[in-house]
C-alpha cells in the first residue's frame, strides 16, 4: 500500500489517493454504461414502450408475449442449428489443421498466415464475399453447371429452409483459423517427453493422439467452446449482410430479431425483452466459465 | 528389413496426406479472396457470361473507381470514400483513448491494488462478455441526451467505453508479470505514481501497446452493430456503408463494384494483419473472449 506514515501532508494524502482517483472515471463509466444500462434495458423490457420509452410498468408481460411470437422461436431454433454446426465444424477442422500443422511442416508459417487472415476481416466483408459466391444465378451453382453438371442446384441462399446453413458456411470459413491457433498453442504446450515415452512403449502416432494428446487438450476444447458459443449468440453482421434474415425471417437470429424490433419496427419493449434473453443466454455460459477460470488461477 | 520399408512407405503416404490436406485448406481459405479480387476487375458483361473463377479477359479498374468515388450509397452518389474517412476519424481517437486509459487502469490494478480493486476487475471482466444488444437502447437515449447521436464523436465515445474492459484486461495481465520489486524499490526511492509508470512501466510496454492498438483498431474498424444503430447517412462508418451498397434492391446489381468496395473496406485491417501478424495473433489468443 502506498500510504506513507512519515509525511502526513496534503501532498502525500493526494499521492496515496492517486491510484483510486485515476481509475475512478473508468469505474463510474463501467457502473453507468454496463451495469446501469443493463438495468435500464431490463426496465424498458417491463414497460409498454413502442417507438419511445414509456415507463408504465407491466411486469413480465413482454416476455410472455415474446415467447409466443413465431419469429422469436425461429430465431432461437436457428441459433441452435447455426451455433451447433458452427461450433462443431470450427472445432473439428481447427483441431485437425492444428495437429497437421504440428507435424514439423516446412511451410507452416505461410499456411498459418493464410488460415488466419479471414479473422482480420469484418463479418460485413465476409458476408459480401459469400453472398457473391453463394448467389444461385452467377455463383457456385453456375460454375458447377458450366463444368458440365447442368442440373446442379445450389440455391440455399434464397431457400427458406436452407438459408441459415449459408450463414454457417461463411461463419466457419471466418473462424476456423482462430480455433486452429488456439489448438496449436495448446499442442505446443504439451511436454514432448510424454510423447517420447509413449513411443518407446510402442504406441503408434494415431493412438498417441487419441489416447494422450487430444484428451490433454481438454481445457482448450472448453475455451474454444465458450468463445464459439459467445460468437454464435452475438452473430449479427454476417446474417444482416448475407441473408438480411431472409427469405422472410427464415434465417433470423436473436440479434437480428432484437435489432428489427427495437430499431426498425418500433417495438422497444419487445426488443429490450429479447436483448435480456440474449444476455441471459450469454451469462448462463460465461459465469460458470469465469468462475472456473478464476478458481483454476487461484489453485495454480 | 521389409517391415522397416513398409513403415517408411506408410510414413511417406502419411506425409502426403497431411501436406495435401493442409494445402487444400489453404486453397479453401484463399478462394473467396481470389474470387473477390478477379470479380472486382471484370466488367459486368464478363461477369454475366463467365464463371466465378474465370480470369478477367479485359481487366478494368473502373469498378474500383466507382466504388471509391461515385457509387450510389444511401442518398449520395459519392462512393465509399467519405465513409472510409468516417471510419478513420472514428478509429484513431477511439483507439487512442481506450488504449491509454486501459494502460493506466492496468497499471493500477496490477501494481497499486487497493481494497475493492479486485472486485472492480472482476466486474469489468464480465463487461467483456455482455452481448451489446443489452446496452443499445439506453445508449441511444444517452447519446441523444448528450447531443452526440448520429455523430462520429458519439461512436468514439461508445467504442472507447466498451473497449475499456478489454484494454484494461490486456494491460493488467501484462503488468502483473513485471516484477513488483522494481516498483517497490522505486517507491522507497521516493518515486511517485506517474514517475514509476513513466520510468519503469512504459519502457517495457511496447509489445502490449502493439497488441492492444492492433486489437482495438481491428475491432473498431470492423464494428457494424454500433455503427448501424448510432449513425445515419453521412456519419456512417465504412462497414455500414458497405452493407448499404451490397443490400440495395435498386436496379442492376453491380457485383464488381460490390467486391471492390468490400476489398477497400477490408484493406486497412488486412494491412495491419500482414504487417504485424505476430501481435495480431497474440491479441487474438489473449482477448479471445470478445469474439
């Protein structure tokens, strides 16, 4: 502690208080802009606000209404489908690429640079690129037809039942490299001695990976899962650019639902209620994660 | 002997499989970029008659000039140029403020801890994870109240505030590793709060400044949610303008102009990535949580 008992003057008092004074504005900003605003949103979600916030309390009425809206169910179902596939493919492909890259590959640096560059792009740019590739008139469908398979159809982007899978394709393309980087860091952290010992015992490489290395990456799987879930729940830009939630609202996600209700349809209270539901989803994942992370650090 | 030969043969097959898969994925990651670039230098006739991966027969820079200078976006016919500058005018102050404040916060939370500082840090950490949808409506009201709605400075404020959790986390975790003995020795010598920061912490901080600045620049440049909610017309950042260009339902779709505009919007962050990739990846794994 910086308190200095020998010179109790105004200057030293000030000096002692300085660290607190310096973080005070950030602390205040955090209280207002994060915690205060969450409570504010909670309050709006319990009113009848339409285009402008009104503060007449109606309790949980908006939440009950929200879960009766077919579009919200579509958004939540899409989140399950999209989130599930997104997490699955990113994890499997990311792990595979990391293991392969870890085999003393000569061009590793170049390959890593290529795998990771999509992460520097905005989802808006990714969406624009894939909107063009997946467009049925001139995109991949046309390419395959020109190559001779004239009955080939690939019109997911404009098909209600399939449009959410287009979002999966683009999102996996963007985020796989990231998961690869996490697994690669994990692999590099494993002690070579363990592998050598297993080899001496006559275990094959595939067996060593299945039985020893992949299980020891469990914390990385856990972190990747949390991060990917978090990305999935917050996904917004990609859907807006790629499908605009369409056709109709068939590829809506909670984030685009919230935007539509709060900002374009003038149903503030309903938008706030959906935002609170998203908040609850994220917290359900994050709080146990942070708790276990902090506990692990304390134990270490 | 035959056993060894068989093993080395299967090892060679394994190597081929591994290299083949790795290269295949490299192609998969590169193809969209490749298609964007060649599409952006084709004219519309070639786009209509050729395929995605056909090389341009008569390369033209016209789509780039149009995207930059005179494509119709919203109600203006001045291309993406103005929006690009909006993003620059938004990113520079927002990165500067959030990084500097984060550095001082991180310094306090690691070297000048006080009662409650750990609680503050834990609360801030949670702030890294909130879905921003949960603050949009109050923020819109607050910006209106401050007279900052639909202005670049409003976006600077929003990005600074919501970037703080992350920059503080970065600096705090970095400064924790700086030996406290150094700081304590300086304190005994009578050095004050800012003097220690200036003389001891800052000289070793270059890497973390790089990581934080790159992370914040990429995040803020690529943001879409705050841009689309808190700006209109002439104050929109480039990502919002790109979406408006791509998703206008009017007349004929000019894919070449869309692609040129998308590449222009991506150039600054791609440049940062290729120049300072090392720091970029480090920030990614340190700040992975933000997504």
